């Protein structure tokens, strides 16, 4: 069963040096805990494609362009070198000979041209495994329990919240008379899975491993 959880549930999972919702969410994706596209370092690409991709992502303000050229590019609402190439039909008519030469000098220095295209890179998606077990109180048996994977995370500001799919009530026999839902998940310490079979956390880990 796929659920949504708030970031509060992952305080001990995510390393303490990873700050901010976006970075923390990406860490969870990169480590196959929630669904999503992994960071580019995980994508399947050659060294040449990785270099070209990084080059095209360069922000124009970091490329030592003249003020005049920057104003033209900003007016065209481009922000990266890749944007310039992708929108060349719109940008070329705006360039005078002098600033067009300036731009082409940069192209020549990094071995690209107006015809250069972003490499066709295969994105890598995460493959989340069951992250925990949920059970409702009162518990009537295995039908009241479920293993869950996390589809995505919600910001910490919404509090301790779980969003379950529509079929949850039929699958677990839950209703709306103040049933309680408890979650047990793998035990982490600062981003690392705790492997200790002699603790309550270790028993939880062992139980969850049966679902993976």
C-alpha cells in the first residue's frame, strides 16, 4: 500500500547535514525510500554526456558575458547556456554582429556550436521498498495490518500526518469511530540503517525484511 507521510517521520532517517525540504526529499529519492527521479549523478550517462550536460546547465551570469549581451539574454528570458541553444530561433534575431561574435567565441572555447543538442540521457527512478508496517487499533488480525511504501513526503509544517489510499478502509476494516493507526518502520540513526537483532528496533527490521 502506498501512503504519503510528512517529513516528521524521517527525522532520524535523513542525515543531519541535509537541510531544507527539497534537499531532504531528494535524499529520500536517491536512497530508494520514496518515489521520484534520482539526482543526475545516478543517471546512466557517459563522461562526455555528463560534461556536456553540466556545461549546458551553466548559468549565464557565471559566464563573464558583457553587460550588453546579458541584457539581451535576460530580455529573452533565458538563464542557462542550454536555454540559449534551445531557443536560438528566438535569440539570434536579437543579436548584433558584435555580441553574436562574443557568444560564438564562448561556444568555440568549449567545443559547442549553435547545433549542439543536450544529450539524450536516461533518467533513473527510485525503487522504493516497503518502509514500514501499519496496524490499526483495535486490531482484528492480519487484515488490520499492512506493509506500506512511501509515495511522497509532505512538508514538516503540516504536522504528523499520514494520507492513505481510498481503499484503505475496505482493506483494513477501518471506519471513522476514532480508530487509531500506528506505524512501525526500519530504525535509522543519522541516515544509516540500524542493524541490531537484540533490540526492539532490530526485531522490527527483521519483520519488515520479510516484505522486501
